[in-house]
């Protein structure tokens, strides 16, 4: 037999020599890695419900991500010292080692633009532009001591959602779906809804990263088909489509059996989900079966109008149908100027619907096992920007609130200094928050791992501690 140059190739040698032992070994290793990365679950549906590491406090998550960074000083963390020293330079000791994103750190201090008042039996102090949130103050847990490393929007959003400022890591929703699967057979396990501008970080905020793509978030559109190309093209009826999908599925299953590639399993699942979405998604988006009282509670005047309020109601409908993780993105909070008017407008756009979601879940008995999160990627400086009506990015401290099972209610966690510049008590890093969110879902952030490029990765990387003080 003549030896050709192609035969001298290493891949040819491993594949052909020794009766293909090299290929057989590689196939076996790939199959073992697939099994390892599906938690040993032999269920042919990779999105089937899985057992958590321990008894969970909640079963599902709704994350209302307020992209652009809401100002905690206008909404959640009132500072009387800023009122007293409005326009004055901050103390030199406060700025030691500080680097600002856009402004001279020696800009004058800026008082909060709105009065605060105490709400509920807990006496939680919130801005007067959040009256609806004030009505549910005794149902929420407010964290005033959040911290992050990132100082610009896209990296900070990706950090908040994936635990890293770099592209390519799985999002919190993807990790949740990977660890627990989904209870919905007709809708994606992780659904994304957007309003306003969406997000600076784009799809990286809800992507699967290096996890199989089936675990990534699926955006539902607010106009037209909820998912692009959901309707059959002319000339294709339901039977023809079903027969075509069955044939494709048999081919893909043969490839999966042979190669053990998890991306093939993801492709099979995506085709089947798309088929079921053709009936489930339009029914989900149609709000005519909601009562006038429910629509009014959310502040929805036109059920067909795409806005944040409608997305909040859709989030409740999604978790009712077994969706594991729903994330709303509303990017409107980047107030480098026009602070007072824009924060007031944003509060009008989001406050009623956010609070209504908590009320609605509670009325339906869903809040006890649903986790609700409201917050952005970082906070705003106590120093002025843009004349006398703006604030710069601030990563040293910011606020967010949570509600649902396993959390203390009517509770305020953490404290910042008199200027709202540094955390002085009970700091909570992004990694700590993510570790705690997974814990509430019954997942140990140290054990929820995926092997990629030779090492085990997790949402919190090599960081993260439970924030035990917020747990009930």
C-alpha cells in the first residue's frame, strides 16, 4: 500500500491505526464529559427538572434588572449630611485612592433630589417617588451595601449577571437552568423580556456562555411573533412540519449517540421547543383573560402596549406556567444629567408595576416560593456631575431589593457612610449575592460547576460567601 502525505497526519493515525482505538477513546471521553456536565442525569430531555443539592426555599426567579444604574441616593439611601453640605467639596480623606469614571472627583457634593419617608410597620426608609414600593415595604428585603469592581455599564452588567466582567461566562439564569432544569414543557426555562433600551451588555447578560446553548435565555419580542419565524411559512402545514422535525430528530439522535456532543442535544431540544412555542407563546402574550382589576394594579391601560408594566405581568404568567427564570431588562437609569426629572419619570414607569408583581405573586400564593430581585449594575456618586443635576458611576456602594421565600421581610441590610460613598457595615459583593441567590434555589455555589477548558468553573468563580443575615 502506498503511503500518502494524508496518511502521515496525526489525526489519520489516531483514527485509522489500531482499529480506530484513538477515535474510540476520544468518543468515550466525550461521552463521559457529557454525562459529567449533565449532573449524571440520564433523562433524554436535558431541560427536565433536576434535584437541587438541598431543600430549596424558592423554585423560580424573576429578576427585574434596572440597567443604567439607579441612583441609590434618590431612591433607597437618604443622606442628611449631603443635604447639609450640598455644594461643598467632599473631605479629602474620603477621596483617597478614588478614581472616577468621568468627572473630577473634587466636584461638590449633591443633596438627594427627593424627600424620604418611613413605610410600613418595619419603618423602612424609601424615597417618596416610590410610593407603591412603600406599600410592600414589609414584604421586601433592602440591601444598601452592594459592591462591585466594574465602573462602566457593559462590564458591570455582565459582572452582575455572570460573575465576570469578561464576555463568555454563563449567566445566573443559565446556571439556574443547568442546575435545576425547567418545569415548563411548552416554554423556555429561561425567558428574557426587554423594555426601554434593553441593555448595554447585550445578550451576554443572559447567555449560556460555555454551557450548552439550551440553558441560555430566550428573548420574547413584544411586537409581532413573540419569537422570530414562529409562524409557519406559506405552504407548510402542521403535519408537514411535524414529519420534517421527526426526521431531523432521528438524524440528530443518531449523531448524539455516536458523538456524545451536548450541542447536538441542545439542537434537538431547541427544535422541539420551537414547535411547542407556536401555540404556547401566543397564548402567553395575550392578556385578555386578565381581570380589569389586575391590569389596573399593574398600571396597564392598553394590554397590547409594549412596556415595563406589561413585562411585569408577563413575568407572573411565565412563572405560573413553570418557567424557571424570568429576567426583565429596563435600561433607562443612566442619569449623568437631568437627574431629578429622569429619576421621577423612571419611578413612574417602573414603581407601580414592580410593586404590583410582589402583590400579585403574594395574592396567588406564589411569592413564598418565588424569588424577586430589583436592581442595577452599580450606584451613583454623592458628588455632582452635569452642572447641578447629575451623578457619575459609583461601584463602591449601591442598593437593591429582594422579595420572596427564604428572606427576611421588612429588613434593611448594610450601611454606608454619611455621604453614601463607602460601605461601613455588612458589605455584600456581587459574588456574595449570587452565592446567596443560588442557595435560595437549593444550589451550593461551590458544587454547581461545569468543566470547561480543563478546569471546573462556577458562577462565583473562586469567590462568594452566603449573606446569612438576609436569610429568614
